[in-house]
C-alpha cells in the first residue's frame, strides 16, 4: 500500500518529496534506485524497496532475496563506474519508515570520512542538474 506522505512510495506520483534529498534514477526488480543529492562521496545512492515496509524483516524470504540482489547489483555497478576503495552500506530508517539502503562509495584518496562512519547528510557537495544526470547515466550504464 502506498503511503502518500512517504517519499519513496510517492516516486512517480509526487517527486517533490524525494526531491528534497534525491533524484529517482530507475526501477530495479524489487527496488527503486535513487541518486543521493549530497555527493561528498561520488556515486552515493539509495536503494529503496518497492514495497513500503519498515524493516527488512518485514519482507518475505523471496522479497528479501530480491531486494538484496538489487543492492548487490547496484554495488557492483558503483564499483564498475567509480572504482571506490570501499562501499559503505547503511540502513537506518529511524525517521523514514520505508526500507532503504544507503550505498556510499568511499575513496582512500579523499580523507573526508574515509575510515569513519558516513554522515547522513554532510551538506558539503551539491551538483548541477547536468552533473546529476551525468552521474545517474554512469550508474545506469554500469548496471
Ligand atoms: Zn513508503
């Protein structure tokens, strides 16, 4: 069931909610891929379940397997597209009760947060619409 106040549920119907922090890129079998607007870590994105559930344990075994396959697929694409030294994964959802994973590429050459926990939104790096489109294309081409 779609929740009208949920940014992830409203993708395609009301992109203003997700637009506060992200840009929808494409649909995957069990999820939606969203480019995170704050790009301190180039390629940072979100994989959000297509189904509104609070926690991964609320998915069925099959749904969970499909969702994690999408996460794995996107991680592989990020490695291919950006060659990070490591990808950090974060599933918090303390205030956003719709299952989503943050995929945060980390680069040893960039001391910002390398070897540390990534901030939810450090508010350091925003790009132009053209630059976001370029990043999104790079990820999609690597999927
Ligand atoms: Zn939702």
